[in-house]
């Protein structure tokens, strides 16, 4: 998972890459999905870019605020992906379940989205 940025064409240099990786890792954890395609990740990035462009609050952020947001997302991405990877390597299914439930709860609270009801397609996320 930590290689998601580079492996799937996300250089990690901007907030769109960070938000895409954050969505992807949480969706993967929530749904226990280990493999996604580069095309799927780039489709999600296009969705993220579109949502950011349509969000007046996001458009109102200055470069420093966008950088701060990107850094927070990257840090959360790393923490979440490493924790889940470690639980998988240890065969700790109880911890995996707690991390899956935490990802679902996080997105329900932060984004009003149920990650378990979202499908990943070649055109991005679909309800």
C-alpha cells in the first residue's frame, strides 16, 4: 500500500494525489481489497480533481493551506496503510476487522460516505 503513490501514477506532489491515495487506502481497507489497477486509481484522481474544482471552500484555500491538507492526508495514508499491512502480515484478523470498521466509520463521519457501498470501477468510484 505505501507504494500506491508511485505505483499507480500518483507522484504525491499535490493535494489531489494525497486525497486520491487517502480515499483509495480507506476504500481498500474497508473492503479488504489488495489489488487495484492504475487506471482505477487515475479515474479516482479525476473524480477528486473534479470534486475539488467544484468545492468553493477548497478553491478558497491558499497554497500553504493546500500543502498542509496534503501533508495531513499523506500522514494519515501512511499510518493507515502500515497498520493494515502489519495486521495482515501478522495474521491478526481481529485487528484487520477493527481497522476496516474504523475506515468505514471515518468516511461515514468525514465524508458522509459508506465505503462498503461504493464500488471501484475503471471510471472511478460508483455508488
